C-alpha cells in the first residue's frame, strides 16, 4: 500500500512536487520545465549529479519526466497499460532530439521516469522496453509511487512548501514514523487543531509570508477578520514543524509560554485568538502587552511564536515597550504582521 495518497494531488501538483523534490534532493542544477511547451522534459540537468547513488557523481545530461496516472493506486486499478501509453506518446516527442548532440554534447544519457503509480518488476521491464525503442543508448531509471514516498520521507523541507502532503498520509502513522512519542504527546493539542484543517488546507501567499517572517524574526502576527484562515495557517505551520521534530505548544497567556518553555527543545508556540475569539478581552490582552518584551527575548532560531490576533494589540504592546524603555531590538509592527 502506498504511504502518501499521491493520487489526490492531480497531475499539476504532482509535477510541481516532483520538481521540488528533485531540486531539494539533487540540487539547484535541476532545471524545471513542465507545463505546455516543455518538449517532453519536466526537469533537465546537463551537469553530473549524485544520482542514482548519493556517494558518487554520474555524468549527465539527465532528463526527468513526471507521469501522473489518474487513480493509479485505487483498488483493482491496472495503471501500467496507461503509463506505457503515455510514455509512447512522449517518446514520439523526445526521440527526434534524444539522440542528437548540441555543441558536441550528448542530449540525453539518463531518462528518469517518476510516477505516482506502483510498478511491478514486469511493469518496469515493459516501461524500459518502450523507452529503449526510442532512446536505445539511454539508461532508464524508474521511480514509482513508493520511491516518491521514500524521497518525501528523507526530504522534510519539501513539506513546508507542500503542507497538503501531511494530509495525504495517515497523520498518526506519519508522526509516529518521524517524531519522538514525547514530542507528539506534548504537542497533542496543536495536532488536534491541525487535524481539522490539514485535509482541506491550500498554501496561500500569506502562508508563505508567515514562514519568511518567522525565519527572520521568530515571531509572526496573523491578522485579519474572522474566518480568513489565520488559524488554519498557524496550525499548518505548527504541524509542519512537528513533522520536523519540534514541539508545538498552545498558549493563551504569557504564563503558558513560560511554563512550557524548554531551552533544550525546539518549540513553536501558538496563541490562537488569545485575546478573545468573538470580542477583545482587555484582561488577557493586557497580560501580553505587559509581558511581550520578556517573551520576545526568549525567542530565537529554536523558539517561535505565532499570534492570530488584531494588529492594534501588537501596536499597543509596542508603545508600552517604548514607555518602559525595553523596545530595543523589537521589530516594528509592520515587520511581523501578516495579512491573512
């Protein structure tokens, strides 16, 4: 059984995912093509690569092609015939250029097929025979759905750009395979909240911006009206960090933050509607305003804080720090605000 439900991605996101995994696994020398006018190349590299073995380099050029087969892993599916038909069509475009040389260099030494489909040994032989008809001097590498899953497991940075991947595999199985049980237990409240949004979450520009802000300032405020996705972004960032062995802590007050803070652990703290979900609670807001400078001083590369709030809370806290003379080093509100 395939570990990630890659069939749920669709062809466009699968191609996008394959290109991201290749760049992360093999380096920036991979050129992404894909879409219309790709001339049968979804990714391409002229230079030597650490592929197929990581310990030594192999001469290029490499041609990478993603082939998505609808419902390839559904019960009773027989995807190999459809995969071969798709390869035949591609070979008619690739073959006239595949054996030619440009500037004395060979056009294609290695043809790498990446598909969401599981492929039997007999299926691999059939695929290889079809490719070699058109590219007789090219070496074939066939990475099936299970191989793609292996690459996803060993390249966790891809999960940040594709948070929907965390909903494509049973969440408990995924976390049990990559995360210490103690971390899962301490992050149980955050995981419970993330579980509700993981299956429907789509990364937005606000999601990407929140990551940029957190990497720079370790503190982000997701601001906007109700039901705009602030909480969903916060929980998916937390879930992505949990999958990278961080603890995710729900904290409604500064006291919650300091109680859970551990210098020997990587932690992300989520204050979701910490100042009232339907209306502002002055008492709760005042606690954060008074303690934010102390909280911020404890943040860093291994300790992040995400608020889902309204920007005036942050502005009031910043003014209070100015009056106390403790605002030095604290970012301006506009630097940490993310409009969701």
